[in-house]
C-alpha cells in the first residue's frame, strides 16, 4: 500500500516574526501508525526540499512517544529534509493522500494550484483523502466532481475557532478553518477542545486537532481495507 503525505512549505507565522510549519505530532503519529503496518510513504510539499517544523510542536510539553521516535529517526528526518514537489506527484501512483496540519497550510496549501489539482484528482479516482487539524485548510478552493466545493454537504471537522482562540492566533491566521468549512457548505462538527474527534464521509476523512492524528490514520487504513 502506498500513501502520499502532503506537508506545508510555509514557515512564517503571519506578521508575528515567529516561525510556523507542520505540527510534528500530526505527522509522526500517522506516519508511524501507517509505516508499522507496512505502508510505503512518500512526502511532498509545494516547494519540495525541507518541510519546516513548527518550533512550538517541538517542546517537552508537546512531546509524545511518536514525536520522540521521529526526532531520533534518521530515515524520517531524511525524508522530511528532502520532500518531493507536489507538482511531480501522480495520484495514480498512490492508494490515498494524507495532509498533516500545523498553521503553515493556511498560507500555502489553501491556495496552492498543484495541491488543489492533486486533491481533486484523488477524488475523481475515488481514492481516500484525509486531513487533520489545520490541514483541511487545503480544501478551501477544492471542487468536487459537480463543480461545487468538495466539502459541500459533507460531514467534516477541523481545528475549531475556540482552539484557535486558545492559542491566541485568531487575529494572526488568514482565515479560521471552522468558519471556512461552514462557509463552503460543510456539515461541520466538533468535539471538546483538544479532544480526539474524527469524521468520515465516504472517502473524505478529517480530524479536529493534534490529538486526532493517530485516529485519522487508523480510520484511513480501515477505509482502504474495506
């Protein structure tokens, strides 16, 4: 089984002067959940090369068994430092796609033409598409087969407005994931802030926050094995 992971190339947190990128747990938990099941994983970003880590996700407070494994995993580090370009990826070569979050996707993946085309192609090929936390931002301009927003009428979740408020970034981010999904006609649901919450609608799988990362990967495996 082959799964494409798509990460952000964006490392600047608005005008704050701080850095952002992808959230380690949201990469590491799904990566090892799938890797340990024998899945072949390929990484891609808009720019290719090194995918930036959000420094806020690399702290003692955010550490998990999976993030610790990632930090000491030279193979995983090599993959992160040498990602492919999205434009060079062919959905026909993969069984599914997974987008880890972090705040970076709000700036690049939400508007990246190659990412939009990639997701639309996976959808047309009826292959699972999965996202966690801020990664549903990548669905912002994606259309379904009917030309409507791909999330319209679909059960979805993603980082909540209250969680964004909790990290004091409501006035920094270009848009709020919850608001965008609702504006595009998504049937948005959420669990408690920071609690595990994953929603599946056909081949579309979305998770609310970092705590939901592992379950998104497990759900993706279940969908693929049906």
